């Protein structure tokens, strides 16, 4: 008798692995106060890590109350290391409240 469950979840990837297939287009979102230079800061960080990012791939959305600004960029991602570096730098920036 076979006790293997064909519907069992696959093991989670190791810390240095990813489920993404590179290269790919990957959305990155950062949020901060609307009355700051959050968009410029995010664009500057992304330009260092994804120099082939086209300006039209970055969009912004103001919160309904006008207090927060979300900056979303669909970047040409080349590796997990690249994405990790972007998230580290975004998360460390003083204007970025959230990085998703």
C-alpha cells in the first residue's frame, strides 16, 4: 500500500532558493507619507538596482485621506539577490514606511 499523498504540499524552498523564474517582471511597492519625497527616493533606489527600469513602469497612488503615497514599480528582475538588495535598501530608507 502506498501512503504517499499526491496532494501534499511541496517542501518550502531553502533560504537561498525562490519559486520565481528569472528574468521576470516583478512588482515592488513602497509606501510613505504623501508630503515627502517618497517617489523620488524610491526611483533613486530602484535606479541603482534596476538600471533598465523604464520611467513609465513606476506608478503612484494617493490614499483616500491624502496622507500616504504608494509607489509601485514593475521592475525587470534578474535574481533573488537583486530583489533582496532592493528590499533591504527600501526598508532602511527613512521615508519608506512599508516595502512590499
